[in-house]
C-alpha cells in the first residue's frame, strides 16, 4: 500500500509539472481567439501564386525545432522540475566506474587487435555454446545459469557474454598452440570467480603474545571481534570495518588463508593465532 501511494504521489507531481508547463506556454503564446488582426508591412503583401514560402523563416523554424529536440535528448531525468542532463550523468559514471570500464575496454581492444592480426574471430554462436557448456558443468540450463548470475552476482546476460565469455574465447584462440591449459586449471579458475565464498572477519597482529591474549578473549566472547579488530589489527583496511574483509574464494593464491576460512563455522574462532578469523 505504501508503494502504491508513493507512485500515486509521483504521478501527481509529474502531472502537475506537465500542467504547469502547458499553462506557462499558453500564457506566453495564447491560442488564437478567432479575431482577425490586419497584417501590416511585409506580411500584408500578397504572395504570388505558386511562390515558395519565406525560406528564411522556414530555416529559422527548422533550426528552432532541431535545437528543442537536441535539448530534450540531453535530459535523462527530471526530479521535481529539476533536469538532470546527460553530461552530469556521464561525469558521475566516470568518477565511480571510469577506471574499471576503461581498463576493460583497453583489454578488449588489445585482444580484438591480436585476433584480427591472426585472421581469427569469435562468433555469437561460439559465445552461446560456451555459456551452454558452462551451465551444464553446474547442472543447470542456460536460462537458469544466466538468471543465477544476474540474481547472485548482478551480472546481466549481455554483459556476461560480452565482457567475460567473449574475451575468454578470444584469448584461447590467440594463444592456441602456445600454451596448454588443463581441465583442472579451468575448473579452478571458474571456482575462483564464481564458486563458493565465505565472509569473514580478520584480526592481524605481529606479536605472538598479543595474538594469544586476543585469541583467548575472542574464544570467550566472539561478539567482541569488531571492537578488538578496530583497536588492535595492523591490517588497516579491514580494521576500520571491524575486521570485515572481502569474501574469500578458493584458488586465489593464499592456500593457508583459504583453508582456514573454509574450515570455520558461524560464530567460530579457530585455534590459530597471528591471524584470527571469525566466520561472519
């Protein structure tokens, strides 16, 4: 009910904005009332039969219509009669995601250039076949797999095909004959990107006695972990978040770290010291 009322209010605001704009236009240029006003000057001169209308006026009208259309195309949203322009949106997107998107574009261009140099290509059919194969590996249909990616990883199907599958296939073709990748390596690579992950808190110290003391406190009261991490952890980034770290996945490099993280249970503090985990 709250959602319905909210949309009704928004619709009412937009309707008021439209009526206000129309009223303003009518006030500026009122519609003809039927009264004939005598023409004067050039407007009173008769137009010869078959003569073309004033080309200068027509050009002005076309230019004005084009300018209005161009201005509308630059507006991406209106909030309470305040316009948000395409340029403002572009700047905000660049400030948040520009670096990552640019890096992805550079990589794709480099791959595409080498692919063309070798006279090879990756077709849309090959991309779809690869998605099918990947889905079957996890016992899902292609539709189920793509829905899962979008729901769990916020990766839309089009982006998955263009930004993940296409570069993977292109690199395989570029490197064909020059390197060999085993099935195990492929499975581990997939697991590191899309496999199971655990969310943990971590507390890092460089003194063994301090680690043991902190560990004893945490075994007694795991809920104290965020506070102790902020106070004592030398890993600054996670310490500011109460020890919370990025989700840990398998096959990303630090085997001991991964093993310790995946061995945990909810609310458990392991016996190891030096690096102390709490499964979040």
